C-alpha cells in the first residue's frame, strides 16, 4: 500500500522548524546554533526518507533504503560540533576523529550510495537484512556518539552553574535518542522486528532538550529578563523554571550565590529608588513605599 508515514513526516517538519528557530534566536547565530541547524536538517532528511519511502516504486526501494542512511552518517560529527561549540572550544581533529571522519566516513558513504549497507527482503514491509557494512555504520555512530557523551560528562564534572545544567540537558537528550535509535534500527531488526520509523519518538525529546540547552545560555540572566517583562524566545520562557530547578539540584552552592546576588540587586534598586524619591519629592514614607513597590512589583513576588 502506498501511503505516507504521517508521524515521521510531521516530526521531520518539526525538526526543520526547530533548527531554523534556534538558528534565528538570540544570543545570535553562534557556532552552536549553526551546527544545530545542520543537525536538525540531517535529522529531518532522515525522517522524510522514512516517511515518504512507501510512495516509491517497488523496484527502487532497495537502493533508496540505503540512501536514507546517508544523512545518519553525518549526525555524529554534527553532534560533536555542537558540543564543542557550547564548550567554547574549536573543533579539533584528534587521531580518533581523523580516523572516523577521513577514513571511515568516506567508505560508509560509498557503500550506502551503491546500496551495499542493507539488503531489502520485503519491499512492502521494508524488512531488510543487515550486512557487514550496516554493522560498521552502527559501530561508527556508536563510537563517535560515545566520544561526545564522554565530552558532555567531563563538562558536568569540571564546570559549574549554567554549563553543568546545559551539559545535563545535552546528555539526557543524547541518551534518549541513542537508546531509542539503537533499539529501533539495530536490536529489533536482528530479532525480526523492523521499527526504524519509531526512532522519531526518540528524536523529539532529544531535539527539544538540545534546543533548550543551546538557547539557555544564562539561566539567571533569562530569569531577570522574564521578571523585567522583556521579550524573550518562547522556548526560553517555558523552560526557564525547569532549567532553574536543574540548576538548583546540580549545583546548589552556585545557585544560592546567584540567587543571593539577584535578590541583593533588587534590594539595591529598591533602596536607590526610595532615596531618589525622598530627594526629589515631598511624599510621605508610605507613599514612597507604594510607588517603589509598584516599580518592583514583579520582583517582590
């Protein structure tokens, strides 16, 4: 039956939208935002491939099933690039990265382009027989993503405050996507169950958590802007309480210090405003207090 897998296509469009959204949002199109856009673009191509493959003529489904894997091959390096950008490091090609990108990746791109990664068995159900090259693809992605996870864990151990929270979000999203993807594209097919399209449900939380991690550059600065009623990206507003809660759990001492500074700034503002009114007006103490309370109404909640 020729049909569209609606949830793959829907999540593909969502990923594409999210990539553009993050790219255009403040603090400005930095390297992390650019790499995240390309990451979402590659993921959306994968989802579109899975979503529209049932529309293809039966005679070309075998080769197209291989071509759908091509965007997947670029995901590990893009993940690594986003993480390096958030760390503030330039992407350096270690021996392992050099081997993976310049020796392993070209070979995998070649075998997928000629249709030697998977051999299709059922052109209707898209069941397939994994080949040696398919196992290499899983190994390549697994090793590369594991390197990225180690980098994220190092950030959580070495850094404080916002960077630790962002690393936790990155790690959570990566593990969710990795577990779901490995089950759907590797473990289940070996058992005779072909659920590759279900990977979409792991990519959805992954993309949202990564978008929050990229845009939530400073939890308390965003909190201050929300309290001041300033315009902020929608994703920052709805995730602010979650990020602050994680901040409090993951780094309680830094959280307490930043919260104290925030409250001290409010007190300083109240005192300064009261002094200004006292010097410039003849208002009574209670009247001045009411005016100051009106100015700092949101801050005094």
